[in-house]
């Protein structure tokens, strides 16, 4: 696997996105590799905690815009979004604690992946945003409910409706980050915390995660269903189609 790596050591499975030249934007190949790495980490008893991180200057800039709206082998928008939602649900349902090491850009689907983690530690250079509105679209793998659960409905709407970026200080104050450190300290701090948690009884960790997450599981799943239907409708809508034509013509 070239775009995603998995290293298991000291009880921690570290999944790294490895497309630094694209700020770890996720294209179709990267998504498949990420799913494979996640499945391997989830099944490996030696990985008691999972860390998500990105190589280079950013965590993940979301869907690679070079493939935005493209579907392979005749896959429908409904099937595409549903498939990506299944990957997010697998992350949410994992009994293993998940820690996101967030630096640089965490945008769109990348931000959704970070928000689905159990703990988020960010660098001072973090920039978070949901830019989907600029394309006539919305989040579709949990961004709306996760931002609402963590930051509250008004701040979630601000993020989702403006597409504007927030920095690490704002993200910390809004509850989207749990701790902020200098960029050069990020990987070390995350590794330290991951090893500490990995040393705790895995059964107790799983039960704690299940109990805390259970408080919002029903509304979260209902919101994912709403995102699925809403995004499929938006992909077919006039606003998105007009913006897609403009991007295509501008690239010629």
C-alpha cells in the first residue's frame, strides 16, 4: 500500500495517510487502502489503540477534488455515499479507542474522520472547515451530527453553512479539539497518550467507549441517514451541476 501505512508497536496501531503532496486528500485508491488498513488494525489484537495521522503538513484535506462527483463502474451516488458511510460507521463502532493527531488542514471528509475519533489532539497550525457548501453540497459521513454533538447546533451550522476555516484556538474552545500542542510535539504527545491508554484493560476501555457513545448513537445514526438522502439529492441538484460545469470548463 502506497497511500496509507499501518505500523503496530507498543500496543498502538498507527494509520498514516501518505499523500503529503495533496495534503492527504482521499481519492478512490486511498479510500480503499484506508479501509484495508483500518480492517487490519481493528482485527490485530496487538493494536489496542488506533492512531490516525497524516504525513507531511496536513492531517487530511478531504475528498480529492480531482475526483469530486466521479463514480467508477457506474456506481450511483446513493451507493457511493452509503459505502463511505459504512467505513465511517466501522470507525465509530470500533471497541478500540481512536486518537486523531491533527495538523494543518482537516477539511471536509478529513474533518469528519477526525471528529469520529474518540480523542483529538491538534497542532497549533490546524485549520478546520467543511467546504462542501461551496460546491453546492453538504457533509455525508457524519460531519453534521458529529459537529453538533461536539460543538453545539449553532456552531455546527456556522461551520456547515459558511465553509469558513477555524484555527486551533477556536477548535479547542468549541470542543472540536481536546488538546493543542506545538507542531513538532504533536506525534510525540499522541504516541505518549496512546501508549498510556493501551496499557489499560481493553475490556474496560471498550465498555467505557460503548457507554459514552451510546448516549448519542440513535440521533447520530438518524442524522447519517438524513445526510445520505440529502447529499444524493444535492448531487442531482442544479446548484451542484452548475458549479461542476464551471469547474470543468475552468480546467480546460
